[in-house]
C-alpha cells in the first residue's frame, strides 16, 4: 500500500501588494519540508487577513509550481476575505 504523506503550511497576514514581501519567505521554505513520500500539500488560508490581485497571483504561482513538481496542492480553510476576491475562482482552476 502506498503511503500518502500530507504537508500543511499556514498562511497568514497581509497578502496585498503592500504585504506580500513578508509572505514569500514562508512559501519558499515550504519546499524544504517536502520529502519523497509527500503527495499532498495543504495551504491553510485561515490566517489571511487581506488580499489583492498580487496575493492571488502569488498563491496561483505557488499552486502551479507545486503541481509541476508532482504534488497535489489544496487550499484549505479559505476565509471570506479570500472568497470575496473576484479573481479567487482562478485559483481553483489550477
């Protein structure tokens, strides 16, 4: 039976153009936590307080990069502030 390992990272704070710089380091450090047995990567969005097009693009880029590396990324615990953003649906289409 194949093992299915899940790695979860918690996203929080300001994901707008004024705060995105502080969010990129945790995303880049995520790759150091992914092992050979990792299949799914969950991005817990419950701590995101603010987001704009810049933040949506950063999330999209992260999801796409994880997919091209063979992982199954998922956004979980998506707060209303993210759901209300008009470009949010694009993330689900990755």
